[in-house]
C-alpha cells in the first residue's frame, strides 16, 4: 500500500523528510564533494509498509541525478532499494 506524501528537501541539514500522520519520516545524507552519502532512512514503526521510505529515497536519488552527483548508499535500505530498482544503478559511487 502506497501513501502519497509531501516530501520536503532540507539541504541545510542534509535531509529529505515528510510528516505523515504527525510523524517524521526521513532520508538523511551528507555531501562529500560530488558524492551523496546516503546515511540513514527512518520511518516510524506505525507507518511501515506504506512505501514512505521508498518515496523518500526516490526523491533523494532524483535530486542527486539532477545535481550530477554519485550516490554511496551507506544505509542498508538505500543499498537494497538501488539494487531492486536498476534505473538508479548509474548513480552508484
């Protein structure tokens, strides 16, 4: 089940986030030159299974592509997402 969410990019703290049912969901990153280090993806337990983490990661990867960045998935969720969705493989650092 996928929930359509409003994603906000907060570059000042290196985060893509969404507030869903009053709870914060996040995909955190750090920039290292032209590489985006995806460090953490978090969705509260009560919101799991709704496709929120996937939407956050997709938004982050799309931004990385627009910026001409490579992506190093340090977060296991991001790593698995990139392996499942081969359209993002060209970004892998």
